[in-house]
């Protein structure tokens, strides 16, 4: 074969652009923090901290976490405003907890409660042993229009009280709390303001899926938040909105036996949260005498404040146990300082 003298020259080897973490490691300490503050993002910083001792040492307590937390999670400002006495939290930890809560929210299913009837209070029902008080918890309600938060309000759970409501066939006790107003007449969201009465046509045209409510509970010690409730508007008239009764989620294998409901006075921003004690209704016993299968319906019983507090304790204790098994995003002793390579 004739040699044509043609040679093939290999192209330049492609290079990989350095990551943000690699670039910042070349900077002095002070400049590194300033660059991260201006150009970094919280999730990237948490990842950088987890793999590099220098990043962890410089960024863990840097003054970047307060603005990041309050901007990304405005509800944190509402929660902190209800803490008595006021405190300066670990904003990095607060960011991580709300970030994890947000990432898990889509997996939480909220069952709408179908009440069959109300039952009498069991006078022999004894309260469980409790180690905390309602003052140790903060409740927060958020009202949303589609995905936009219209307002958030928070207060201590110690404001809960018992109210007897009419029921069929018997009255029942409900644990309630009236929250600080979300807004005033002057700051009412425009689509809720100025409505004297609703005509049948307006009622028929109103999109009930537009408005939703969320309820968070926060344990004052550690400021860990949990999502207790998410419901959509189910009824409304004359500047009032009622949201679905939904079963409170359980962090354990046992049923929570509690449901919640939200009532909003639209133009005044007054919002009320109710906790209901529920008992799953099972179908008729089988021919063998076994208890029937769950039917998805509930019997409404009278609630007590100890029912709510017991739920808080059990749920937070279980969530805290699960949290302890998560990666703490702290580099261990075998992680090198990426700048020096020294362990």
C-alpha cells in the first residue's frame, strides 16, 4: 500500500470546567466567604461543607444563613416572632430543617375526614403521661392562593382552649386556637376584599381549589418544624372560607386519632384552627366475629388538650429519632481539608 504521508492529529483533550467549590478553595478565607455570600447558594454550600473541612470551618457560622433562611422560608420569621423569650437561632440548622421539610412535603398524604356521627365523651378516659406542656410548641397557619403564600401567622400552642360544639346526635368538645390576624381590612388580598355578599352565580364560579391552608407545629427547643395539615377550601360565603378536615399525619405505625380544620374570615384575616378527636369506623363484624375492615369513615369524639399535647410529644420524638439517623453534613475525621490534603 502506498504511503500518502497523511497523518492524523489528535484533537485537544477536552477539559472540565472547575466547580464552584474548587474555585473558592483557591481564595483566602475572607474572600472565600464574600464570594460564597454573593454568588453561592445554600444547597451547594451544604454540599461543600459535607466534603471539605475548610468549607465547613469557614461557612458553618458565616453570616450568610440568616438572610438565606428568611428569604427562602419567610414562614421562619413568623415562627421566630412567636418564640418567648426571643432568641437568636442557629440559622443554618433552621434552613436545613425547613429545606428537609419542604423536600418531604410532597410525600405526605392528607386524608380528608368523612364524619359519620359524634359520640359521647368517655368519662373514664385517662390522660397519658406527658413530659412537656403546650407552651413548648408554636402553631403556624399559612393561607395560600394556588402556590403563593398570602400570609402566615404564629402563636404559642398554650392559647388552645376547649369549646363544646353542637353535634349529631350529641355535642362534642373541640380543641381550638384563634391565631393573630393574617391581615387587616386595609391589607386584605384584592381578590378577597370588598365582597359584601356572594351571589349564587359567584358561588358557582368560585374555584374552590384556588385557596389552601397549611399548618406547621414547631417545638421551641431546637425549632424543628413539622407539617401537620394541608387542606383546600371546601366551603365559603360572605367573606368566610372553610378548609377540609384532614387526618393529622403520624410519624409512627399507630393512627394519630386527630384531625384538623381551618376557618378563615377573609376580609379581617382572622383564622381559627380546630383539633378534632376521631375514631376510625370499621365495617360490620364478619361471620367469624372478627372486626370489620377500615371503611375510610370516622366517628367524632370529644377532644381534650392532653390529646393534642400527647400527639405533639409522640410526633416530635419520633421525628427527632429519624432526624438523628440523617447525615449531619459534618465532615468526619477521615475527610481531608481540600486546601491542604491534611486529615
